[in-house]
């Protein structure tokens, strides 16, 4: 006999219960419409009353026959209350008060009242149903009463996946008929008209009784008769309706169908245990499948990130210098693209990887699974080590690029200066400059040829004296060029020390100049000795020519040096440097009046010599015999100096404007950086305080943190503005900034740390929510755990040391004092909360431990027991049984991973579900 014992809930039953059936898990008043609905149903469609009479009569007889009786007319046979009391005794298994056997109306009313009182004692509140109506044979009230009994004793206790009564019965039908074509159970009327749903229920539980593939949707009468006959013959379910009752009605009566279907449910209730077992297995397998997907995703993301780091580090460690500034600036631009475009997504991937890893470990702990160990070399610590190596290489690479650009700028400047000075010297040596014109009558073009000429061998006394003086003037000219030669050698030496790429040609040219200079010195010395040996001075020396030559030569050299300086390139990096150059230039300009007076004095000497010669009728041989620096040359070079001065003024003013612009860029960047930098530092400190001092529910904390995160992300335009200003600074080749201690690198690193820290804090709270929901921990418990943890976290570091953790356990009532037993218990607990022996216990580990202490989870033994139910108490299970009881994807998941069963009772195709279940929980290899 089916157990119809009532639950202890209080429900209301009455004629209104014949409405639209039951609802899940509330008052049975939710199952029925109002009383006038019952009347309207009967008035609107008499066919429904006929179906209810037939169905309710068959249902009552299915129970009354157990007591050896039955009813013929549901209106009449319950009027005396005797069979009504008998029906209640049969379906409840309880004894009712002794009935009264009299035939009088009062006896019948008393019997019916006893039955109604019994119904009310089962938590049913009867509304508008009185004994008088039943005794009077009121069909409406009688059908309403029977429907109330059916709901209470046949449908109310049905429970499927947290739904009950009508919804539970409907869900059970949907689950059982889901695999069958042409069956879509959505209600208890239209969905059953073609008869396929009845046949599907039977076939699902007893496939040998129904040949389902031979049924046709367009033949509902055959389908219904087949299901009703099979159910009556093999399942002991009486035929409660005729096929024509259902087919010939536009909308079959819902109560009749529910009554009929509930008989199928109770007939197959034994199969419900298998379904429950299958659900447990599905749940466990779904968790395992999800965890495997998360592991695969972690492995792929970690591999991709490590591969990117592996490819990027050699590029950052490449220190092969380029030959030109343009090539090095291209390298710098590539590095900027890397910082702006390529690295930020990888920072996010690294952060997401850590979040995914922590979430996966939390889910594994919550599902009582072993911790996830990534493949060798793919641990979070391995990725962090690789990332640190990357950032070290990155920092050194940027510093190297900037140093190389400075070095190449310096090299270009020095090389140009070297070429300019060398060209001037070579021109002088070849006779294009200087004192070659002292011996203009001689054909050889250079200084060496002049010094090697033996003109003194055939010279007269006056010529010898003239040659001596000419040689003295030449030596003076030679000494004046000594500084330039030393400068050329010093520049060449510096180019070698700075590893200039064209050092070979520079050295060759410098060596040639030095060799020529040494030769000139040697030849000069030799010629002086020769002239001194034949020294006979001329009687009259034109002192004026000599004085002119002596004063014109240094003045000429001064003008050449001035032109050289005025045309010299300059490189400055600060406003102070350019102001220093401007000051020096102003000082140079202040000497020009004195220089002009010197020029006029020298020209006056030349004019005086000409006046004396003319006054004494002396015919001069031409130019000044002591120098090639003519008044025309002096005037020409003086004019050149006058032209170069304003050009130099313009160049210096342009550079001053540029440096002022650079200073503006420095101040602009510093102003923004001095705001953004402290803001980031403040936010980092606030996040540290928030993670320790969070109050309210975890959802409130999570909402607050996400709102806080959005406020941080909203600050990003300030960082973008700073990046734009930094871009302008780098394009202007500005390398230092005295107005701020913050560099763009500091700002970027701080920003990345800020985003990573808030993301990690949010992930910790999300994991706490996962732990709370999975373990059933209340908000008050979570707050109590947090308060205990924070109380003993004295340094507010977010983790407890061993002694702090022990004190916390003692405060929670754990016996971990310093005796041997307490120490062993403490070591056991520490192995759970600190498996890596780091010496610290995080709040998440503390929550996991406390949740394990207070809640229960699925175990391998429970899963084994569930598989045994599906296997019909066998020690193995077959693929066919798995496919029948589990969803397709999870059935195939089990079949692919279960090993063949090797026991003595094995049959072909037998699978070992015990080893598979233990492997799910890490007790053996899957």
C-alpha cells in the first residue's frame, strides 16, 4: 500500500480546490481557484464533470478494493459516510472513530462529520463543505471533497527537485518524457490528448511493455487505449477514463488528468530513488567538468603569457647599439609602442590569470576536491618570476636607449666639430690659409714646400734678413695653430672613447694631421738653423711692416677663432645652459668695440708704411713681406664677424625659446604628476584599510569595492593626459625634470599595482561569497569570523602568524594548548590552512577551515552509493544504464573515464564506478 501519511502543514480544502490544481510548496489554497470557479467549470463544460465522476470513482475504487468493496455512484455511495470513512482508513493507514450504523439522517451526518474531522486533523481546512451537502447527495460538494482528498493524500507529498504537489508532478513528467519525440508536457490537459505522454511514462520505466516507436501522433484513441490497458494489466493502475472522454473534449479536465497521472507517479515511485541518485552524480560530474574546463583555460592562458614573456625578454635585453640617432630613435619609438600598446593587455591577462587561479582553487576546496597543481613551470609564482625578469629587462632597456641617444648626440656634435676644425687646419696646411703668401713668388703650394725651399743659398744680405723675419712671422703663425691641432687630437680621442662608428677614418685623418704637424715643426726648426747659419741682417727693416705683421697675425687668428665660435654648434638641455651661452655671447659682443679699435690701429700702421714709402719714393715689392694678412683680408673677416653676430643672436634666441617651451612642458608634466602620484598612493593606502575594515554584508562589501573600482577607472583620463604630456616631453628629448620626483614609469607601475590590488581584493570577497553560499554560512557567522580574524591580526597585514592563529583558535574554543595532544591538533590544522608552509594564514584559508568545520559536502562514498542505486545494487554499471539515467554529455563523460570492471561478477561491458568515484575526489588517479 502506498504511504499517504500527511505532513504537519496546515492547508485549506473546499469546493474551491477543484480549480487549477496545486502550486509548489505553499498553502494548498494556492492549488485551487475560488468556489465560484468550481461552479463555473461545471456549468461551462459538463464533459468535465463526467470525466471527474469517472476518474474520481475509479481512483476511490482502486483503494476501496483493498478493503473488499467499491462504489458505483459517487453521489450516492458516500451519503451515509460509511464508505467515506473506510476510504480514509485505507489511504491513511489509520483507524477512524467507530461509525454509527443507524439509517437515520443524523447518523449519516455524524459519520460524514467524523470523516471531515479526520481530514481537518491532517492540516486541511475545509471551506464550504458541510456534512449535510454530502448526505443530500450534492454532486458539486461530493466531487470537491474527493478532489480535496486526492490532493491531500495522492499529490501533496510529491516532491521533485525542490518543487512539490502539482509543480513537482509536472516537473517529474517533463523529466521522464524529455527524451521522447512528439512529447512536450506543459500542463495537465492538452499535453495528454494524443496519448503519447502516457505511453512515454510507461516506456521510460518499463520499456518492455510499450513499443513506443510504432505509435503515431495522429492516432490518439489507439495511443490512449494502449497506455490505459497496459497500465491496468501490468501496473495495477485501474482504467479511470475512456480514450473517447479525452479525445472528444477540447480541453480535458485537469483534475481528472492529474488524478490519473498521480497513479503513474506512485506506481513508479521506486524509480525516483534512481533519479535522485542520478541527480547527485550529475551534480558531482558537472562540478568536475567545470573545474577541468577552468584548469584547461588556466593552462592555455599561462602558456600564452609565458610564451609572450619568453619572446619579449630577448628583445628587451638586446643592447646592440645603432650607428645613427634616427635608428636609435626608431628603437625608442618601438619601445613606446610596446609600453602603450603591447604590454597593458598582458598586465590585464596576468591579473585575470591570478584571479582565475584563486577562483578555481576556491571552487575545488568548496567541492572537496584536491588543489589544482598547474603543469611544471606554469605556477603563478613562475609567471611572477618571469614578469619580474621582464620588468627588470624593460627598465634597463629604456635607460640604455636614452643613454645611447645622448651618446650619439654627443658623437655627432664631436664628429662635426672634428671635421670643421680638421678642414680649417688642412686648408691652412695646404696654403689656402695663413702665411703661404709670405713666399708668393715661390711655385710650391704648401707649407712644407716653403720650409724645404733653399732660397737662402742665393739670397742677398737684405734678402737673408728679410727671410729671417719672414720665418719668425711663420713661427708665430705656427704657434697660433698649436691649440687647434691639440683640440683636433682631443676630439679624436673622445670619439674613440665613445665608440664612434667611423673612428677608423677619424683616426686616419687625425694621424695625418699630427704627422704633418710634426713634420712642419721639424722643418721649421731646420730652416731656422739654416737661416741663422747665414745670418746677415738687412740694414733697414721696415718696423712698420713688422709691427703690422705681428699685430695682424693674432688679430687675424682672433677673428678666425671668433668666426669659428660663432659658427660652432651647440647642444643644451636646460634653460640655465642656454642662458649661460647667451651671457657668454653678450660678453663677447662687449669686446667688439675694443677689437674694432685694434683693427683701426693695425690699418693705420699699414697706411703709415705706405705714406712713408711714398714720401721717400720707396717702391714696395707688393704685399707686406712679413705677413699674408692684408688689410683687405682683415676687413673681409671683420665684415664676416659682423654678419655672424646677429645670426648667432638669432640662433641663441631660438634655442632660448625652445628651452622655455621645454621648461613649460616640464612644469606642466610636474604639475599633473604631483597630483596623480599622491592620488595613486592615497588610493593604495585606502584599499589596504578597506580590505581590513570592511563592514556590512559581503554583497555590500563587493558592491562598495566595485563602486570604488569604478571611481578608480574613472580617474584614467588623468593618467591619459599625463601620458600625452610625457609623450611631448620625450618628443622634445627632455631627459630630466627637477620639478617633480615622479617619473612616468613610477606612475605607470603605481597605476598597474592599484588596478591589480583592487581586482585582487574584489576577487577575495567574491571567493568569500562562494564559500559562504556553498557552505551555508550565515552573514552573522561570516562577520564573527572576520571580527575574530581582525582582532588577532595585530599588524593589519591581512594574515595571521602561527601564534596569532593559535590564539584565535583558542578564542573560538579549540583545544590547542601547549600539551602534546593540543600541539598535534594545532599542527594538523596548520597543515590544512597553510599547506605550503609559508608561516601565514590568510583570511580565505581561515574561512575555508571554519566552513569545513561547520558544514558537510559530497564525499566519494556518497557518489559510490548513488552509482550503486543506478546499477540496481550491482558492483558495476553498464554504458546502457548510464545513458538511460544521466544526461547525454555526462553519461559519455563517465563512459570515457570509467575503467572496465574486473570483479568476479563482471559481464561484458561492465564499468567500475567505485574507482571512478574515488578518483573524482583525488583519492586515486582518474
